[in-house]
């Protein structure tokens, strides 16, 4: 199967992951999660919450009786916990290692938290832990990374080991529909 097709086969969608995380959060904060609480927290309608809960219930991730509290199943709790942990690791990596502003890192981590495999999350955690450490190689890496070129314009033409003849950075930051401007 082609990799891009796997995106639609994830166990939970982005929206489902947020509902599961919200139920877990509300249970931790209030001791219970009700449809109205979930709707308020997520900024959605109660009917939208009810519809999503039906879908989550069919998947065996929640239990909910009409007008009652929402309960996560063991599997639902596992997804909520894994997704939350993945978001924390991603946010930490993006802010503390790559130096991405917190607001942008939080947004990006939220968008990919449920898509990244547990194995990748574990390795990002391992890398982040090492790079944040006082190990001499980590200190040297942080210093070298801060001084490394941010754009292809900051080094001699052809000196980039990554880009070759086309600047990858330029293609990533150029607004869609415009040709990259070469300087």
C-alpha cells in the first residue's frame, strides 16, 4: 500500500483524538465529563458532541448513556494518553531543540500528534532529552546548530549537502502559487 493512503487508516482521526483528550482532561479536572462540558471545552455544539460520541462508542473508545457521563474505555484512555504524550514530546522538540516559537510549535504539534508513530515519538523524546542534556557532545551540537546557516543564501552556491540544485528551504517557505525568488 502506498504511504499516503495510510493517513486515512489511522485508528483515530484528529477530531476523535481531541474528543478523547477532552474527556480525559475533564475527568481529571472535574471528576466527570458530560456532553455540555465537552461542547463548551471544544467550542462545538452539543449535537456535534453526541454524534462524535456515537462514533467513538462504535469504535469501543467511550461509553455513554443518554444524559449521563462519558467514560473512556481502556482503549480510549490509551489513545488519549498516547496522543497527549506525543503532543508534549513534539512541542518540546519543536520549541526547545528547533527554536520554533511556542504558539507555532503548539499548533503544529496539535496537527500531527495523532499521526506520528509511537516509535517516532520515543526517538524524538530520546533525541530531545539528549540534546537538552549537559553532555559535551550535546552542548557542542547546540552551539553548532545555532550557528548553522538558516538559508541557502548564507553559504556558497552548491555548498548545501541537502538541496542540490533546488533550495528545499525556498520551496518550503514560498507562498503557494508563486515561484521562488532566487537571490
